[in-house]
């Protein structure tokens, strides 16, 4: 089984930046995908970005150009660098992991609160 540990949330002013990290441990795979989702109060969880172990990335339209997803395969860690944060980015951010490049997510992180204040 894989465990995910998220770090890096916090409070930031409008226009600021934050970086989230998600470290995977346990029975990881050399071929995997990791993703980031977020859930704002009273809203459904929404997909933010995905990266695969071969470096392919995808982004939601709402964050493309402002957020960057990356991964260090040697450390089994994914990152979400967030720039030009806006109040609408306020949410709990969750990382996810699955073996292989497609299919359902098999593991979720505990969540990291990101609050953007104006």
C-alpha cells in the first residue's frame, strides 16, 4: 500500500506564491501518476493537475499558466508550485496517486489548507 504525506499549505496574500509537496511511501511503482485536486467550502472537489512518471503534465483551465506540477521520481514526491494566487484558489488541496498512467486514483493525501487573503 502507498501512503501520501502532504506539506506546504498556508496563508498567503493575493498575488503570492506557495508550493505544495506530496511524498509517496510504501509500495510505490516506477510507473505512476500523481495528481492534485482541491475542494473549496461548500463546493465539490475539482481536479487541478496531473503528472505521470514519464513527465507528462495536464492542467485545469483555471490554473494553467499560474500553477506548475512537477515530480522527483527518485524521491517519489510531486510538487505543485502556485503563483499569482487569487481568493478563488482558497481550498483544501489533496494529492492523489495511482500505479500506471490511467485508471482510478488509489490513494489520497490528508489535504493541505491553502488560504488566499485579500
